[in-house]
C-alpha cells in the first residue's frame, strides 16, 4: 500500500478552495450538488483507508479473532509506520463511527419529535403551529411511507412578522427544500464533516448553498427578488431557527446578509463548470483531481492489502 493509504486522509484539503468559490461563482443548485458529491466521495475514501489501517493495527493486538498470519512482518511491511498508524487508526475509526452514529440518531430523534408536535393538526402541506416563537422549516417525509409526505412547518409568530407577499416567499422557500430533498444534502455534508474534520468548510458551504438554492426558487415563484430578500432579512431578525441542523429552515443561523445581498443582485449564472482559467475554474479542477486521486489511492490501497493478506493466509 505504501503512502497511498495515507493520501485520502489529507486530500480533502484540495476541496477547501472550491468550498468558498462555489458559493460565489456557481449557481447554488450546482454548488450544492457538486460540493455534496465531492465531500461524500472524499469521506468514503478516507474512512476506507482508516479501515485498512485498522485491520493492520488490530491484527497485532493479542487475542484478536483475525488469522495469526495477518500480523506477519510481510503484512506489516505493506503499511509505513505500521506500529503507530495501525493502532491510531483504531481509535480514529471508533471516533468516526460513534460521531456519525450519534448524528444519525439525533437526526431521527429531531424528525420524530417534530412530527409529534404536529399531532392533531390537519394533514395539510403547510402545518401552522400556534406559537409566539418565530420559526419555519421543512419537515421531510418518512422514507418508504407514502402516507407521511413532507410538510412545511411554520409558527403563527413567524407568519405575524411577515406581510402576505413575504409569506408567499416563505412558503415557496420551504417548498423548494422539500421538492429538492435538501435534507439529504445537509445530512450527507454533516456526516462528511463528522468523519473527516477537514471537510467542515464543505459542510458550511453546502448549508449556505442549499439555502441560496431555495431562495432562488422562492424568488422565481414569487416573481420579485426584493420581496424574497426582505422576507429573509425580516425572518432572520425574529427566527428561532430549525429544530435540527439537518432540517432546512427559512432563516437558519449563518450568513443571512450575504443571502439578502445575493437576492438583491442578478440571477446567478446556470453554468455547471466555470471557465478554466478563473479562480473558481482552477479550484474546481483542483477539487476534481484531488477527489479522483483519493478514489484511486484508496482503491489501490484496498487491492494491495487484499492481495497481501491473501498471500499471507494459508489455504
């Protein structure tokens, strides 16, 4: 395997430049999908390599259930600094598993509690909760259960703070979250950041771009970008936020002034790839090369370790 097994652990650094530039130079729909894809691939590759290192490290522990031949010097020679890297990978992979599991459990709990809060309300696409606190968010449907579709949840406190036209923008914004399944992008980005801390800037970028995507859809449906910008700004002043980080909310904490400024500007370009000799184009190529290199490195390390283990295991 050589040093190839370590490359996917640091190659997420190649995605950091595009994390910020994508927000400025790509359509938010394209940026959300692209950044989520890059983050997911990089996370899978880095986690796979941690697993490969853990196999080598675990095989050296006394009393492990693995074949004794897997701890032979020939196997350990496949990993540089095997004594340290193998054992460190055990703790790192356990931390990744615990963190990602806790995130998924918290996400399921938040969605369950949000649905319980809607008990007794009419089964309408928009659920209005009698609450003086101002909040609005998109509650996704239950996967595999057509009888429980996604719903827009909004409080009376939020509705009272907006004009009728601004309410239309709010509903259109949340409907865009549900239609485009933004909760999946947000959860994937959150898990990626949990699995590899180097991808935290990517998570923040996905959060922002998903909101900008919904902003643009709302502005298109309402037909007035200034009304949508005003609704975002007013909601941010009174909003309590969404109940969980993987649920998309109308005025979630974050760079609201940037969202308002973007809505007051022209419609962003719909191109999927910026010109190569621009900062965004170069950053995108760097991220693409880094992602491809991470995939190739992890595949090379996996195949090499399987071949080494197969050769060391007696038939």
